[in-house]
């Protein structure tokens, strides 16, 4: 049955793709979005990629009146409004805490007065910190934050007490959170707030932990967005992607079309209520591999990544998704192959202008002592 659905932050990258998916499924979509300049540019207007059928309301999730008005007649809510970026969160602490934590609280107070049939909150793999590992003797062990002395010595891999290297394995939802950044803490607060308040007020709620989402519409001039968009902004300007540590970090890259489908499935799945669920591809690549493949597909294979051999505060070594629970509870399985997704991204990037602000962001971090 068609529903009226609100997406907070729905004019952004993932939210706009979800809007497309929901419209295809016959739903009506309303978006509440502040159109912040870091994502949408200084002269922020309705994005051209946002479907004309989407009702856009420009407003801040921190504004109780704007939120209450946006909820009028709504059957379900996707809460995507958030500031995004591990590095930036470590110095814009008040901003991230206000938008992500307080903004969620404002939404939930409004929902407590007017409950809806489903609330889906966008969470993040950053909550895990380090992923799950296997020890040298065989047992599984949760990854822990790496000691500063090892990072300063450029010993990037995790090791046990005897100095033996740990082997990363797929991370399930049962792995205890290890909150390594202000952003990670704020996303954990978002998901817990939604699940706690949802249970108290009879609002069926689901938290989806997104891994590294990529695809068309990422903000190319935002140096704190997804790594593929950051690399693309450098390559389009003839510059090498800047890679922290040695580039052998492993991540799970999931296409935005797959993420949108997973979100749509969460709208109806009865057994997903009250759960946190990983949304990833179930595969992993090193950051170096990603940089090289992107350069190739953009016709810039001659531009190799610049390995900085520095660590950024809040970054982790390895984390990739175990998506067994998404398969079981949502019936979700990823469909977009990484190279196929890269080809689509390259087509979208053709002719686009990307303002390279990566060095500016790196300098900001270094001046604040947030890199070693």
C-alpha cells in the first residue's frame, strides 16, 4: 500500500537515491533538508538530480517547528540528516554533536507526539572502530584502537600481546562498538536514541549500519565525504589521491543503488524491528586498489596514489561487513559489482567540475595535531 514517507537529509547523496527507489515502489516522498553549503555549494538550491515528484521542504532538523510541519500526514520516516566525516568531527565537535545528536532528539520528541508506522535511521560502520579479527592461535578477537607508539613507528597492523599480526575477518553486528571518533559516537547515539524511543512509544524502528557507500551524486568538493568522491576530486584535477598510512587498509564498498534497495526493504520487514543491521557488499578491497581502479576508469591510470605514511585521528585499520543478518532479516543481497559501479560513477563524473579542498582539510587536521 502506498505510503507518505519523510526523508530527513533526503536531498543528499544516499537520501536522493532512496527517494528514487521509494517513488519506483509507488510511495509519496517528502524531504526535509537544510541544503548545507558543504554538501550543496554556496548557492544551495534544489539539486537537479532530485526527482520532481519529491516534495522538498528546506529546513533544519534542529528546528522543532520545521520538523513537526514536515511530519504532517507522514506514515514512515527515514532519518538521514547528519553531518558526515570522521576527520572533521574531531575538531567541529559542537557542530557534529548538535546536528547528529540533538537533531535526532528533536525529531524523536516530535515522533513521540505523533508516532509513525516505521522509523529507519542511517547508522555507520564507524561505530565498530576496528573490525573483527582472528588471532594467531585461531580464536576470534575484537579489534581495539591501535596504541599511539605503534602508529608513530608506522606499525599499522593490529597485533596481539606477543606482537603477532591479527588477521581481519568480516564484522558482524555482535561486535562491540569501539567509538574512535566524535562522528562514530554521534552515529551510535543516533541509532540508540531511535531504538530506545521507538520501543517506548510503539514506533517500529530499525538502524542500518552503512559501510562505504559510493556512486553518483556524492559531493565532489566536500573533502570529508566518501573516499571515492575525495579521490575523484583529486584525479579530475590531475592530482594523485592522498592515501593515509600505507594504503593497505581494507574496506567494504557498497553501491548506493544497493543501499537504497536495502533501505526500502527495511520499511516492511517485520523481523528487522528493534535491530541494527549491516548494509555492505560483503566484499573488501584495499584503499590502494580502490585508488588505482578509479584512476583507470577515469582514464588517469598514470596517476598513482600518494602514500602519506601518516595516521589520521579516528581512522581504523580494517573493517568490512558480515551481511548475513541483512540477507536473513531484509532479504537483501547486493547486486552491483564494484567495477560495474565504478564505470557508472565515471560516466556521471564526465565533464563535472570538482573543487579540490583535500590539502586544505589535511592541513586543518595537521595543524590541530590530529595526524601522526
